[in-house]
């Protein structure tokens, strides 16, 4: 007995058959999608650049350069402040006791450059820390 010849698989439908059956997408859709993605990417890159610039150039920066415990109820701090012209800033220093509890705190309006301030304390302080300086537009102390 002879075996029947192998069956040939049916030919895949051609692209024109599928387009006739289901309809072809409009040619402008791919161009619109690419343009939309490009615009979104450009907006995102612009936002990242703005955020990096805005947070990288604060209106006020400060650094505690020295402190001295002047007695049982006072401590002095020397704070260097880099303040943009016309910026309305506020700085805060805190005096700490040996047990790390806050024994005094002072908020002051700084001037550009060296600021020496005295913090009144409820008992003897052992250190002074700079909390930082802020402006109305810059809420994170620096």
C-alpha cells in the first residue's frame, strides 16, 4: 500500500487579504503617535532640567562655622549665610544639652555673610546646631 502524499499547509493570508478583511490603519496614526511621544519626552526633560536648576540654586544657604557655650544660660553661634539680593530669609539655631535635649532655640533674620547670634538656654548647653535657613519659596532649610 502506498501512503497518501503529505498534506500541504494552507498558505498564510496575505497582507492585502487582512487589510480587506479588517481594514488598514490610517497612515497618519503612526506619525501622530511618534510626534506625541516626542512632545511628552521633551516636556519631561524640560521639567527635570528646571527641577535640577531650581533645587540646585537656592536663594539662601548657611553653614555653622563656630559656636561657644558662654555660660549656664547662653551659647553663641557664628553662622555664615549666602543670601541672594532681596531674599527674605529666616535662620534657626538650636542649643543642645548633654542628654541631647533642646535647651534653647533662636530664629533670626540673617544678613549676607557672617552672623553672630546668642541663644538663651534654660540650662547649660554642650553644643549648638544649625537647623538651617529658609525663604518663603524655599521651605527646605539649607
